[in-house]
C-alpha cells in the first residue's frame, strides 16, 4: 500500500515542503505538500520534483564506497575499512606535519545537511586546523569581503513582504531559487513574492545583461556590458549624495566616512558610468530617484557581480547604495521572522568592520586571513602546492566538486594530485571524486534525520520542520555526520557537538554535547539538542511532520544599547584606493578588439550548480550547455544556429554549441557552469557540454583579499568551427 509522508526538499535554501509517496521501502514520487504549514504554501520547483529520481539512482548514485587500487582504478571497499584507513592516514599526517596539513571543503550538497555540517565543524575544531574552504568563497565571497570591510547592520534588511522597491543586480531568482539574505527575494515560490510586491504598488529594478525570466516583473530593466556593476552602483550612490536624497539621519547614526565617500565617488557621474557600461545615464538617475523616494527599499545582488570584474568593489558599492537608501529595519519595526529553532533579538545598531582577513591565521601562500571563519577557496590549489611546512596535504571534500567549481583545471588538477590524501564524501561520483583516494558513499536526505535549521531565519515567516528518514539507507552507505564522528573516533579525537551559525567561533560557543568515542551518537538526540531553545517543542515537531509555526507574537527591532559606538565604514582606505584606480581605467577598457565579447554565467531551472544535471527532464532540456548569443552577433560572426564554435579567453579555450537568444544584449555570450568533464574530450555532445572553467585563470586577473577569479564577464572571442 502506498503511504504518503511529509518532509521537505533539501536541494537549496528554500526548503520547500513536499509530500512523498513510499511503497515497500521505495520512494515513488514527490509533489508540493498542500497540508504543510510552510510559509511558501504548496510549491516545489523541478529540482524538488526530481529529488526522488535522484534518490533512486539518477546521476549514478553511489551504493558503496570506493578506494584507489594499486593499478590506479577506483575499487569497491566497505565503509568500515575505508573509515579506518582514512583515520589512520590522517593521524599519520597530523603526527608528521601537524594539524594545519588537514583541510576541509564544504560544497553545495553539504549546506542542507545540518547534522553533517555541524559534525564537520566539530571535527575541524577538534583537530585545530584553520583550513576550512567552501563553495561560498568561490561563489559570492565578495559579500563576505564587504561585511569585513564595511561592517554589518544587526537589524537586518527589510523583508521582501515589507519592501516598496527592490533593486537587484545579476540575480535570476525565478530560476535559481536563491534569494535571502543577499539577493533579497523569497527563495520558495519566488514569483508569488514578486506578484505580491507588485500588487501593493512596489517597484522592481533589475540590472542584468540578459532579459532574464525574473525581468517580467521589472519596472526598469538595465542591460549593461558585464563587469561594470561597480561603476553603475557608484554612480547611483553619487546621485543620492549629489541630490541629498539619501537617508541622512540613518547614515549619520550608523555610518562614518561620508565626506571621504563623497570625494571618492565624485568621478562616478551617471554619464561616466553609462558610457562604460553602455547604458542610458537617465536609467541611473531614475534608480537613484526611486531609491530616494522609497520608504523600505532593498538593494542587493545575485551571483553575477560577485563573479565579474572588480567584484569586491562592486559588492561594496551595492551595499553602499543599500545603506544610503536606508535599506535596513529601524527600531520599532516589525521583524517578520526572528527564527523558530534559534531565535535572536534584532537591534538597530551597526557592528563595526572586523577586517578579519588582516588577522591570523593566515594562508601559507598569501597574507590573507579568514572571511567569516573560512579561507578563500581560490587559494586552495596554492595552499596545497606552497613550499611551506604547513601546506595542505590532506583534503576532505564534503558534498562538493571543487575541481569543477574552481576553474583553471590546468592549475587546479596538478595541485590536487600533489595531495597525500584526497577524500570525497558524496552520494555521487563527481570529477573531484574520480581523482580521490577514497570516495565515501553518503546517504541521501530522505534516509537521514534533519532539522530545518539552515532555513530557519530565511523563511518569510516563522516555521520549522523535523524530518525522520522516509526509508532506510542502503547497507553500503553512511550518514555524513556518522562519517566525521567515526573518523574522529578512529583517531582517538573526542568531539563536542554544538549549535553554530555563521559569525560564531566554534571554540567560543559555551556548552555543547560531548560525544563518546565508542558509541555513535543518536541522531534524534542530536536534533533534540539543536532544538533545545526552539519556540516550538521538539516533540511537537516530531508529532507534526508537516512542520509548525510558533504561537503568533509581534517581534520588533530594539534600539541600540546606550552609548553604542559601532559604525559602518562607508569608505575605508582600501576601498577609496580601488575607486580611484577604477576611475582612472581607460574608458574603453571593456572594448578590447582582441577579446571583443564577454562571457557571463547563467542558471538553469532544472539544476543547482553541478547537481541534478542528469535527471530525465534536465537531460532532455539541456543535453549540453549551449553558448547563447545575440542573433545579431551570430550573424556578424557568420555563426549559424547549432554550429560548433570555439570560445577562447586569455586563459584557454573550449568548444561549445552556439544558440541564439534575443534576450541577451549584444557583445555577450551566456553559458551555464559545471557542465561537461573537467578536461574536455573531442566531442562536446558526447561530453554532455563544455567546462566553462577552461576559460578561467586562478592566477590573473584575481581580486585582492579573496583572490577571486573572473568566473563571469570573461573576455572572449568566438569563431565557428568548420
């Protein structure tokens, strides 16, 4: 008999509620859960609908762990002997080289595994290594750089449901379902959020080289040349200051360096920025005017600006506009979701910049410290190959594919080959796993215990869910949390399990749950511990698998404590220098005859980064990742629809299939990352697409501080293959 079970999707931060049909221990189908109390209502995107397909074997799900045999191939190995071997090898590396020789990489697939992620952090803390890397710092690390250089408003941004104006650069949430906290919008059912905003008279500004799916809600669409977000937002800030339409009272209370900022922005007139970005100066003036008129504006960005030229400066300028426009909650304003499992008060006060990247522990290959407790992933290959006694010699990859994410495989692959030990903990065999010494087959979300903790404050309203396993895990796989505990136990390394969130230092968190070295912890007990401060009792969550909302309460932003002196640094010295350097660049620097086009990244609805590309529907719709071009550019280059083309950048070249798209402005090529093999074969069709990372350089140009490479807005040229 078919049984319908309630749970939620763990593919992305939306955490949409889902109903799953189960028959005789096998999952049959997933659909939106209409009985759930989720704030998103009954909604599930194609990735969620395909989750059961992936659970049941799509993308060649791993049913047993693998180890590198003497002949170089990957051979099956039992989980217990694999864990023992890994623990012994790690212990030997630590004994010989110290804990800094060990590193962790936390990938996209790990973010929604709450127990696995916290056990990974516990293991890292117990070892005493600072080497923690993640997909965040090869994705949108400019946002963390801005937080470190500018500071943070503790009151938080306005909720989308309160906003009257949204200005979004380089994001397409209708496809990505990645919204709060940086791209502003609601991650689940994003179109409904935009519809509600428009229905109450709100405006939307979208800045993107492509007329994206989200653009249907835009009152103003600006399509610039890629890589000029810094100039555009500097010009918007220039206008707000010039016209005195910025929120002067807010800035006076919470900011410092206003006059320095005014001087640094003086060259960035609307005309200057418009000429560089090839847009209308009047559009910049319009955005500034609307921001000055708005009562509750929201300004933010998606992945695009964080991967393009001057990404750190671009993000600083985007956040400057948000500050000048007053895009934060004030004392007395309602907090729509203070959190359910982990609730914290919000105060209208600025947290001063930490400039953590200027403080130890520093990377061994560059004088750069952590960002939000993590080291820049772009430096990972150099941290492995550095001529330094503390270089990385063992890397544990959790739910990710860093070799594909990094780009520049000619540099990254030989670096990874230099590791003494490479471990991939994943449910699929990816490009990094194919080069690993051990691939540990991890359980899938429907086979493990979970809490909706990663989405706790990202929901638009208070809500929480607990998930029990829907089916038992196959005999040959292991829960990711269990892997970290078992390796630590093999090393004789005791762990303390804690409730942690970004911005906290693990060792400074009081209390915790000490774990036995002999007996694996009970995952239900771990979830219960994480819910100890919940506004909904854990037993009630267990009894209501569709999730619960806490009793209705009105939470408001509190004023800052008396005498609070924290201020946002609007224009620190390094930002002023970067603005001056940008202003001094040649006006036509983006119009290089040798590299006349710019390649930008794009999302697709049926995949999330490297995951879900091999579902039935994804392969039907996206057998490859085409090189999308404006049809006029294709005609000018003599490239026909569906033709094979070579795309060259200063760093390398790839082969792709050209497709026309009138939504793109001229001069832009648009491709989805993480398709194809790490190193391309002779046939892009047989490869299943092209690895855009082949066009990326991890050496130059890269950003200061985080060494972020150009992953979007890459200078390229196209030619048709005969």
